[in-house]
């Protein structure tokens, strides 16, 4: 049985292998029908390989968090300090919610909500004014999830191809309440 309140901890370099596995599975489950098998395989190998994640985990402006139920990894997110060309985002001290994924069998168990609440607390504690993200324009489930958490569509889009398969993300943002 999965708790609605998973244990969330910051990933370290020793979590690179686990994070690689978790990333590959969750990304594949989310996007496997949106591109060719070749594009999916090459994208996963390029962005979710253990060496790359090892480097990202050592970047002081890159924050990975893994959600566990008991000792089972069930989801993760990546918050990264990154500048944006979107005017409303660029005006504020903002952090990007670069990834948030939950294992398919744990969807609808409030794991994503727990990760999102954790992200808001992290942003507030670290004096960020805003969280922003890109979401695939056809991922209605994710867009509904973000809307429920108060994210606003900036009206800006950006390309996010998976290999040779063109895809487009919408840029969303949400101001952080000061605690």
C-alpha cells in the first residue's frame, strides 16, 4: 500500500543509477506513443544515462528529489535554476520544474501532489519568486494537474523534439507564496 505522504529526499551522486532507471521508465511510459521507437531509444540514452545524471547531480544549481514509499522509489522531480526568455519569468527569481514523473502504477495516489507541494516549499525556503515549466502541448493529464496547482499558461511555446520527432511545449508559471 502506498502512502499519500511519500518520503522525499534529495538525490546525491550515489543515486545516479536509481535515478537513471526511474527516469527511463517514467519517460518511456509517458511519451512512448508520441514518437518513433528509434527516437525514443536515442533520447532516453542521451538524457537519462547514468554518467549524465551523475554530472547533473553534482551541479549546485540542479536539484533532484526522489519520492519513496517505504523503500520503493515511486517518482522524482528535478528543479533547476535556469534563465528563461519568457518575459514574465525572466523578470523574477525563478526556478524551473524541469521534470516531475511518477511511476505509472502509482498515478492517482497523490504522489505528484506531494512532489509539487515539496517543490513549492523548496522554492519558498530558497527565496524563489516563481516556478516555471514546459509541458507538452498535447499532454492534457499533465496540463490539468498543473492548472490544479495554480500554474498559468504564459502563451509562449518552445520546441521540444524527441529525436527527429517534432514536439512543442507550452511554458507555464506560478508565483510562490512567501512563508
